[in-house]
């Protein structure tokens, strides 16, 4: 049943910490707790009264949504112990009242007899709603901003199904991008080809990130696609992520319009080996910073400048989350985590390469979730 | 100089109302005050510590941004009396600290000697920042959420330049959509064709709304594109908006894969006349609800069901704003407002038509800003 495990885990945690009521206002929390997936591509609608929120009270859950968002949600249905309450924001008969109606709906859902500790995601909750609770007699606000983070690291079978669908989409995008990398085309053209292929495969709009940069750009490790033209000697880093069902994928490959130079071939092959080496280290019990250190050491020994970014990261309802594979992070990897690894080599303004796969931690190793062709031409 | 008029107007208003300090946290306000235009297509980045904000203090302005956002801003440069302060959110050497760094930066920018009234956009400010100010001795918070709305209605020459660039993009999108409406293709294919044409023309990513629906969909007045196939007798409503330089365009046309039926022709022609009639009413001094009433009366007299939505609306840093052309709205139109008009006729589940133009209110009438071909085939 949709996201029931997430709510059960959270309920147990809140009981343990003695919090009977919580208002969740962070979009990642709301998505993770309910499976609700709002449209995001055009930013916040002027009809909204605020972010989607979830009210928890002694094991009962209420998702509070702008009325128009319900049909957009691609997988949100009736759920046990989680009702959905909507507010109208827009009507032609009277002024826009999204904010007022959301707040009235919240008051109704939360009831009048508020007392004791109320958990609140203080970084994301609208200030007026928080101040109103703060001023309520006998209410004590408790910041719960990071309380779900640890749970979010371990994926449920339902989450993995959603994520696999996204990785299939990024595979499709990469096939289109690989074909589109041709002399005279521009970064934005490659981007469009990948995005169109993904939306056509999904049969719907799909939010889409991350990078598409030719190697001769000064900042050639990442960036949004622009009008830089692809030349015969260009490398093109294509780093793609999609958001279907509220979960992000990620992936990276490097393509070439012409025959890669010997230098580019060597860089590419070293990066392939670095990625495979990193993957060989992934298993439950492995420590994030040790994997990071070993991957960096691999690059150093191969005689290349060590990439300035993370060796990898996890993802889910956000495109980047813990465990991050970075120098300081002593977290231990566990089964059912999904880890991105993405070594690269960058010669700013000249050429660059990055290759990235997604790995699902299994009982004794890792399963590759990405299947895009990252090989040299 | 970029958005200087906006800051001067706001400064004068704040002086008049006796508010020496304001923290703006609403994205529309931030864009309007500074010209800053953040990327929005993939939602809020996990590296951010909160929304971009603007601090006003006695006529001096500070824009507070996540460091990585600066290069993405397509038109934000050095500005008189408005400095830009950035915070780091992401580094590989230590845990994600966007939230903590943004708050530390805010404290530094705002200084220690806070006293008296501080204006705050209470619907958008993060709760913890508001609570921290609320708990500061001798500080009194004042909600300023809608204070800029009236200013935002009248466009400056700089804003009109940005909006014209967007209307040119929607024209380009419509030309591609019109060509893509063919039997056997799907809504999402038409959408992709329009979006790709727009991004290719812009040479960069462009956030993109609104609707692409075949007439035989039950809800055929709007909606995101899906996998509905275009048939020989299909009407296809294509309602497009773009966001370049922080400003939205809007536009709508209706296309046909085959020869429109006599009923579709009559509907289309009536809608064309309704739109031209509406445009003929636009001039400074005209009252929004009277235009709305006359356009609805036009449809009624033509023997069609009156569209259930607004007759039109304004737009700018948001895709929908006052003056709305709706039954209750007694606002008077003024020179340099931009008004969308969009009459339509809907037979749910069968066929539908909507046509929409953008009009700039001039001294004695209106200039059309959209130039897409809305005619029958």
C-alpha cells in the first residue's frame, strides 16, 4: 500500500520521541510520506496558498493539497490511514484566496485543542503558520527538520520500482543524446533531443536535470546547456536526471562528435576503470569516506588531477542526499541504499569526461540500475 | 539601470509607511526588485538553505543568494544601491550546510542592532527566520505580503523588453506546435516540438507552461500534455507560456489535424470575434469586470456555453496576476499594463477551442504583443 512503510516508520519514531502532532512542510518529506508528486517545472503557482503539507496526529495522517494538484499527481490514490484534504485557491467569482483558504483548512484539520509539543519543519513551514502556532497557549514547537533523513536512505520495494522507472528514462535520454552529439549542433540541441525522447517515452511531462557541457567551456564539469557549438574535437558531458512518481534518477556519460583524441581516449578509459573500481567497493558495511578516498587515490595514481566534486551521493525524493561519498563522511553503506558514483577528469577550457552509474546495494554487493552506453565510440 | 525603478517605488512606499527594514522572501518580489532569475525547472535544490531573499534597510538593498545561482542568472549584474551577498551551501569537505550558512549570512547582513518594525513576507519567509526575528527584543514584525502587488501591475520599459522577448518565444513555440499537430501524433509530441523550438531559439533552457489537450478529453479546457493521440477530427488547444529573464509570457491557439468540421469552424470563428471584441474594449479607464461581462455576453448571444474561466488576466514575474478580467473585479485598466484575453468554447469530451493574445495598454488603446497564427487552416 502506497508509502505505508514510511508512515509506519515515522509514527514509531514520533511515538518514541513523545511527539503526538507534527506539521510537515518540506516537499521531500511530503512526497516521501505520501507518494504525492506535485508539478514543479514552472515553479510555485500563484493560485497556491503555500506548500503541500502533511498533518500527523497520533498515527493519523492528512495530506493538505491545492485542489487542482490532485489530478496532476500521477500515482496518488486512496491510502490507508492517510486522507487527503484540498483547498480551493482560484475562482472567478472572488479574489485569489489560496493563502487564506489553506490556512482555514489547516485550522480545521488541526482542530482547536492544540496543546503540548507540535513538531514543525521550521526551514520550510510558512512563517505565518508557525507564528500562529507559536502564539497558541500551551503549544511548544519542536523543530523536526532532519528527522526523516535516515529513513529516506533505505529504499522500500515501492520506491525502488519508482526509481527503476526513472533510470529507464535516463537510459532513453542518453541514447538520444549520444545520437545527437554531432559537429555543428549545440549543447541545447543535445539537451532537447534527450528531453524529448524521455517525455515521449513517458507520455507526459518529466522534470529534467542536470548538465550538458562541451569540453572547451572554461567550467567544463557541469552547467546548464547553452548555445556552445559541438566541434570535431569536442567532448560533451551529458549528466541527466528525471523525476517521475516523485523520485529522481541520475546518470552521466561523455560523448564525442568525432574521433576522440588519444588524450581523450586515455581519460575516458581511466574514468571507466575508476567507476568500475568504485563499484567493486560497494557493499553493505563499506564506509563512504573510504570509498571516496580510494577512488581519488585511483585517479591520482593514474596521473590525472583528482576531480573537485564528490565521488558520489545517494538520491530519492531529492536529487542529492546522504550517504554522500565524500571525504568527511563516515556513514556505513547498507542494503537497499542507492548510490551514484561519478568520477571524472577535467582540463578546464579544453576537454573533460565524467561517467556515472547508479548502484543498488544488495546483500553482498551492488546491482547496476543504469544501463546507458558510456563506452567510447 | 536594472530594476532601479522598482526599488525606488518600494523605497518611497516603505518610507511613507514608516518601515525602515524589510526582509522579502517571496520569489516574485525578489525577481521584481532585483531582476534576479533563479533556475526553477527542477524545483528547490537540496544545496539551498532557503529561498533567495532581499534585505531592505533605509534605502539600501541586499540580495542574498546561494553561491551557485549567480552564474545561472541570465541578466543579473552589478546594480546601483543593490549589492549581492552569497552563501556556500555545498562543499565536499563537510556536511551540507546551506540552511546554517544562509541564516548566518542573514544575521551578518541584517546586523545586531535590530529594533522597531521589520517588514516580512510572512507567507513565504522560512518559519525559523521569522521566529528568530519575532523573539528579538524590541522588534515588531509587520506582514508586507501584498505590498508590491499594485506596483507590479504597471510595466517599466525594461520589463516590457523582457516580456516581448518571451512573447517572441511563444510565437516560435506556436509555429512548431501548429506544424506538429498531425493525425497519429500525441499531445506530448506537440508539446515537445514547441518546447524544443523555444529552447533552440533561446539557446538555453526555458521553463515552459501551460496546456496541450485534444478536444475529446473530458476536461478539454486545459491540462498538461499526455499520451492522448490526435485524430483526424481532433481540435488541440495549445496554451504556451515561457519564462526568460524572470518574466512570463502566455498565449493560446487551437489547431486541427484535419479539416475542421463545420461546428469547429463556427466555434473557432466565434472565438476569434470574441477575442477581437475583447481587444476593442481595452484602453486605459476600462473596468475589468465590465470587459469580462461584455465578453461573456458576446458568447451568450452567439449561442454558445459561456467559458467557465476568467476572460483574462495580467502577468509578469508571475504567470497570473491582477488585474484579472473576472466578474468581481472593479479595477481600472491603466497604460503599461499587459493583459491576456482568452475566450474559449468547450464541449467536454468532444471538441474545444480557445484563442489568447497579450495586449499592452497604450495611451488610448492596446498593442498586441503576441503574433502567433491563430487562424483556421
